[in-house]
């Protein structure tokens, strides 16, 4: 019996979306964009402005941006890959919104991230510590130039 796989991702600039779409195509997974109800503008994403939306959200550990919809096909999935850009050394709080919106019991959750320099380790630990009921199978940071073969070989470790 083959596993049902979902690739869910949040992407503000398109980098994570590109890798998520490539991953889903390589492993035959459904894909779902984790989108905020109110999309981010370039001004919202200005991390150098302490009053930008993203800066304010990331300073508030209780911040949970509202999701655009609740239509992810998490329920039927065996394995859920969740992708995001790393913000302020961790996952954006919209990932928390997504993890709190759906039931992940009995599922394997695999994280992947994009970042100019920050590794994914802190993001994985933060999410594991916050969501102890979810079985996280680890994670990996990717750069834009990852080959299809490398991406597929990495994913196959979790879906075989």
C-alpha cells in the first residue's frame, strides 16, 4: 500500500514555493499553500523595520496569523512535509497556526526550510518543544539550486 503524502508550504518570496512544488512533483504528493488570510507585502516583510508586520509577529510568541483557508488534505495523509522560510532563526508563526489548525496524530511530519544562512536545527527544536504530540521526523534546509535527484533521495527516506 502506498503512502498518501502532502507537501504543505508557506512562502513569502517564492523560494520555498519553488522547492515545495518541485518536491511534490518528484514524489507524487498533493500540495497545499499555507497562506495567511492577509497576504504579506514587501513592507510587511522588511525585517530591518522593527514595526513591520513580520517583525511584530515574530517578537510575539503568541502570534498566530490567520490562515486563508482550512482546506489542507492533512486528514488523509500519512506523511506531511511542511516547508517554510526561516525567519528570525526559526519557523514563521503561520506554521504554528497551521500545526494548531489540523490533527497530526499518527502522521509523520517532516520539515524543510529555505534560508540565506540559518540552519533548520533551531526551527525543528522549537516546533518539537511546542508541539510534543506531533511526531516530527526531522528536517533539512535547502538552497535554491538543489537538484531534483538530491531532493527526491532525501524525501524517499521518509516515504519508503
